[in-house]
C-alpha cells in the first residue's frame, strides 16, 4: 500500500503541462490567375455537322480530340492538331480526319483555320482519301465551316459545331 501511495504522489507532483506543438506554416497558394488561359490543352468533345456532298444534304455526328497550345498574347495564339471521327446519318459509313490547327485573336475571339487529310468510310465501298480546309471560331463552343474533296465523291461543304471540353491542362 505504501508503494501505491508513493506512486500516486509522484504522479500528482508533475503539474507541468506538455509543451505546445510547433506552429503549422502553410506556404502561400500559387494558383495561376483564372484570366490566364496560356497553356497546353487536351480537348475532347462531341460534334455535329450538316454536309452537302454528292448533291445532297446529310448530317454527321461524332467526336473530336484536339491537342493545342494556347498563347493568348502572341500573334499566333493557338497551334495544334485534332483527330476526329463522325458517322453519316443517312448515307451509311463515316469519316475520319486529322487536321492541323492555327488560330489568332480576331474580334475579341480566337479564330483560325484547319487543314488536313480525310478518309471517307462506307459500308459498301473501299475507303476513299480526301482533304479539307476549314475555318473555326471559339466562343465557348466551336462553330466551324469546312470545304474539301474526296476521291470518287467530289467536293463537299460542311458547317457544324464542336463542343471542346478540356480534359487536361498543363
């Protein structure tokens, strides 16, 4: 019993509080301003278009993946490449393309041109090669117009909208 009383007195005799923990310091945040859109982007999104080909109008729906570098304050404000695929609604088959993109600021919007090869696919014929040149403008969505030619089909004209959704920014 004497040992228990002695241990209780020693435990009660240590009135000093534990030392305070060291202060936590957090470095200031280094977020880029939301108005600075410069960077490299990977965009993915749906597209729809109306095309006049083979003396008829038809529509296409598909998707486009674009890798672009944006430099808003540079004369050449956007440089990139896109890969797209779409399916015809009436004709059967579809289209696959790769375009080079360049853009600049006009009328307070990013506007530019595209140029590249096309492969026209059909349910009943061999793939046909072609090429196109287009104009586009970015306004949250990306309306575009394209002129091109495909072997054995001739010329085509197309107007449409691409919804570019950023999936990566560096």
